[in-house]
């Protein structure tokens, strides 16, 4: 471990950290935006869920490198390529959570909302989705952490992230780089997770806490 | 679940209770009124209008709905839960919350609960919030589906009392579903008893069901002690009371013996202290004040004004002297009644009930 490497390469470390955040954090957020309508539709029309689930599971089964390469003809060697791939992966985690969250809304609550005079759309927006928030954010947390971890292999197709230091450190037999990147990725994942926990708490003051 | 050829008229401003075993269709019948269930045939008229002609959401905002599991919105505070329908109707938030606070008071809850979430309330409190929410937009009709079945008996009794008190003030048209015949008899102006297969067995006042069940099914459902329970509908006001055995604590043993009564009720400041049997006085000096004689308990009393013969009979059964102690509003003894006097009063009330044109008048 060569500590002096860190300050002398501060700018580069910071740059790749930012690149990493862009890939690892943006992807699951886009994934959430896509999962919400998919999950809502799947919760509402039961027949729609099995095909959706099959597709997102198959996508998740494609090895990351293969998916990056498969996207090169259309998206090239770009950030977009990686973001699309990571977004597709996140669907497999977030969509089932949206469905589970909506299905977990207690039937008496749904029935009471209907009987109070809520139409289907208002009930979804003002009753069902707010109640599904804890489960949806639970899924987003897993997707976010896995996406932040996965973003490092973008380096294999030349898209910069903290993964650069793994490859560079291995090629130069210089483990310091590898350790630093590893710690940063873990710290990044933990920090994002904490933010999401904070968001969930802020959105759900109504959940019983022990 | 299915309901067959149900023909039931719910009088405006009255409480009608649908009661019957599980699966008899009483809940289905209730849900047809606000169109949570659509009937396959027939019509449901609300104020003369077919409910199926109305927009469902708008129809429902004019019908309060209370269910067993409360169905409170876990993510909303108590006041916002109560304000649900006013907010849907486009009221401003402040006005709706003001209304919610009024309702909290009406259903007997502390205003301090307004900002709490449902998980912070007891089951009984949640159910009160459910009732408040149903009343928030002041709907003329209230549907209640087993509203008090999930709470313990003491809380249930207090919720039933609250409902009766509210109804005497608000005069809503209430349809309440329960499987508990006691509850039906207690809160209902009319009781509609269902058979298991979803047909009506009998509709009548609680007193009619207890006093004149149409068949064995109804008699069985209202229970073997229906005769005693029916006494709840007979006022104790007509009961003859004796003041003879009632003596103050400063009266003497000699005075007690002079009454010739087998039991003396000793009172202090007008309130009952206990029963003393005549034989306990036999060996005592005549000038001893009764207050110094050991007295047995007196069980409980019944209110002469507003009490029922059932309460009086119960007081007599539990008393060591076999006599019921009637008290006024302040708990002061008015007089006592023996079993013979109770029997005479019950028979008189029964004759009056059978000959009256309108046997349903509630005491």
C-alpha cells in the first residue's frame, strides 16, 4: 500500500468516482422510472405479470460483458451503452418489488378507499403507491448497490469508472490502486444506501418503528 | 355468497341491523347499497333513485362506510383520515381538518390524537376514527360492516353506546351488519335476520324478534334466554317499590326489628351500605345503631328512571336478600322490590306489550 499515490492522483480518482456515480446511480433511477408503469400494469392486469417477469429475468441472465458488446452496434462504446445495460439489469429487481408493494396494500384499505369514493387512478396515486413505497425503495436499494458494484466492469469496453484502477493496478502489479478503488466503490454503495434509507424514512413517517 | 329475492325497506333516520350466520349474504347485501357489489337482478333504491344510475364514486361519497378491519389509511394522520371525503369533495385542507377535529370530539376521542398515525392507536380508538371518517361529509346514509367485531367485549360495549348516542343526535339512516344478535338487539331499531342460504327469516323490532319469533330458526338464533333479554325493553318505572326495609345507619336495632322485615337495607346519606338479616339483630341490644352492625354486600342497584326490568331482575338475583335496590340519578335509594313484585311488573308489561298496536316502541 503506497499512501502517497492517493494525493498525487487525487484529480484522476475524483474524475473516475464521478464517472462511476453517473453509471451506477443513474441506471437504477432510470430503472425505477421504467419499473413503476410496468409494475403498476402488472399488478393491475395479472396476465401481464408473467411475461414481464420472464423478460426481465432473461435480461438479468445475460452476462454483463455480453450485454455491453451486444449494445455496441447501436450505442457504441459509450456511457449510454453501460447505462442502458445497468438499467435493464435493475428492472429484474425493481419491477417485482413494485408489484409486491402494490399487492401488499391491505384489502380493507383498498376497499375503504373505493367506498370513500376514490376512482381507480386517484386510489393508485394517493393510497396504493404511497403504501408501496417501503417495498419499492427496498428493491431500489438492492438495485442501486448491485449497479454501483457492476459499473466497474464498464471499463472492459473502455468506459471510464473506478473499474479503471482494477485493470490498471492489475496490469502494473500495483495493488494500491485496486484497494483504493475497492474501498471507494464500497463506500459509494453504502452512502447511496444510507441516502435511500433516509428518503424512505422521510416518505413514510407512518411506519411503526420499534 | 349469494342473496336471493331480498326485499327490505330501510326507514330514513333509523338503524337497521342485518344479522345472520357467516355466508348468509348480509355483507353482500350491504355492499350492494354502495355498489361495491353489483346485483345480478333487482334494484336498490336510495331516496327513490336507483343506485345503478349514479356515478359510483359520487354515490359513495354520500354514503358513510365503516368496516371491521377499520380500513384506515396507514399513511395518513388521524385528522387526514377523517378528512378523506371532505377533501375528495374539494374542501380546503384547513376546513377539512377543522371538521375532522369536530368529529374526533363527537366520537369521544381526544384532539391530541389528531396528528397521530393509525398504528399509534388502540383497536377501539381506530374503530372510532373509522366512524368519524364515515361521518365526515355528513352523509345521510351510513353502512357499517361488522364495525365492532374485532375489539374486546368491554370496548365493543362502549363503541355500541357511542353509536347509540350519536344516532340519537344525528338520525342517520344506518344499515349495520353483524353476526352478534346481542349487538343487533342493542343498537337496532329494526333487525333483519337472515337464513344461512341468504333469505330473510324475519324483520322486526328487537322486541318482536325476542317476543314473537316466526319460527324455530329465529327462536334458536335469538337464543334460549330471549325471555330474559326481552325484559331489557320493559321499563322499571312501573315497578312497585317498598321503603319499609330501608333504614338509615343511625336508626336503632329496635326500630329495625319493629318493621318485621327479614332483611334490612342500611343506607348512609341515602346510599346503600349493605343488607342485614333480621336474625343477626336478635341477640343485640335494642339501642345499637344499625351502622355498627356487620352488613352483607348489596350487589348492585338499578336506576328507577331509565332502567329496565332486566336490570332490576338482575339486581334481585345477585342480592343476598333477593331484593332489587332501586336508586335515583344520584345513587340514592328509592326503594326495594321483591321477586313477587318483579314478577307482577313483568307480567303487566308483557300483557301491555302483547295488546299494544305498536309493540316496537323502545323504552
